[in-house]
C-alpha cells in the first residue's frame, strides 16, 4: 500500500510539472519578449543583447519572438529604473544593463535609483570576463604617447570620453586617475559607446574605455598593430589577457594596498560583465523558464558559433550566481564601499 501511495505521489508530481510547463508554453506562444537595452544601438551592450535575441526565443517554451528596444540614458540607469518599477511583470520584458547599475544599487546614495540590490532579479550574464578585459584605449597621435607619459606628474592629459555618472566608462576613468596617478581628463555626457567611438575617430577625444571583445566585434581595425589607437591599461582581470599581454593591469599600477583593495572590489562587476535582469514579482514558473532558456541559449552551438565569428567572449553565469555576486559586494570593507559610493555618485567630476 505504501508503495502504491509513493508511486501515486510521483505520478502526480510529474503530471503537475508537465502542466506547469504547458502553462508557460501556452503563455508565450504567439507573444513577444522585449529586451530593453540601456544604451543606444551599435555599442557593446547592444551587440550582446542582439546576439542573445537571435537565439533566446528558441529555448523559451512557446518560442516567442524576441525584440530589442534601446532605452539609453544615465549610464543605463534609466532602463534599470524602468525594469524595476514600470515594465510588465508577466515575463515579457527583460533588460540588458551596464554592469555598474547593480553596483550603484548596492552602494546607494544616488537619488535616481529607487530600487535596492536585493530587489533585482537576474536572468544571468553572457560574459564573466573569462577571455576579455576592459581597456583604456588611446589615439596614437595623442599628446600622451604611452603609459609612461600619462604617469608623469607634469605629463600631458588624455581626454577620455564618458557617458554618465555611474557608468563603467566614467567609473573606470576616475578610478585609474585617482588610484594610479594617470593624467586623465574625463569628458562626459556622450549617450553611448558608439558615440564615444565616433568622437574618438574624429579626434574630438583622445581616448575611451571598452572591452577587448566589444572592440574586436565593432572596431576590429583597432586591434591591428598599426591601428590608430593602442591599449594603455587593462581592468577587470587578476592577470593580463594574453592577447594584450604587453599591457599592464590596473592592479599592477596601484600605488598601495588600499588602492589595490579598491580596484579588486571595483573589478567584481566584470564577473557579471553583460548582465540581463528581470522585473521583480514574476510568476515563479516563468522566471524559472526564462533563466533556464537563457543558459541553454548561451551554451547553444548556434550562439557560440556566431559569437566566435564576432570575437566576443561568451562565459555565462546563471541568474542566481549573479545575484549572489551583487549582494556579496556589500561585505567589502566600509572604507572601500565609501570610496566606490563617491566614485559612482552623480556629483563625481
């Protein structure tokens, strides 16, 4: 009798699971899922979002269409706020944000951020920087010809483009300026990475920050030895990326242990370098289905093959892991968090 009861329980559980899967498929069939990108078209975050969009729907039950909507503003914080407070909470919206957007929520202090890090639901990240680095690039005809020039107290400044307080671009420039002594002048206010790249190519700017894989995909000529830009320093890695092994890491240039500790904490977001988020309050079965579909799409032969042709890093982490990394930043030393809070504040020059 006990065996029959146990068997009945197993069968009922399997039937219930199948029913839930069917419910998810019925919901998504014939629908669209939006990916809200926190930057304009043509940049690195947009590139990764569109790569995911071409494969994501194949793995979501019901196979919905995936559409991209660009929502640039405030270093992707506009899109983050939309996802957290306005977007539909039925599983038809996800967002691709700057990696610093979750960090800004951890630190607080920015009146534009109305949500907490613990409220954020992560779909996952397409890249954990296993084979990438965030780099300060400089024009070869800039006044500062080398890292040594930029490290001289009386050397020329390098004009570097940024987008908005709290963005990876701006934060990296300020971090390098403050903790290594590099003579960098941040020119902020550009709407996205594509506009910064255009300004650099026109000579309006002398430098910019961007990932190696993003540059390889969008401006492959920059990677040539005779290109009109060259790499100065790399961020987001404990060790040098082999493809630019001649370029030092930020950790190597830090003046002291305090600076290295701050840089190490600031580099945590590169472990979720291309984060995708979901609105809070989704039905549990749809959230689970989307997270599962994200990892299946990320590891699919089709997406991997396309990413290889584009030379972009695909080293995904699931949503739960990303969430733990974000909340884990709260345990950093108070003085480190205080510096990062100031670094990402709207008033930061």
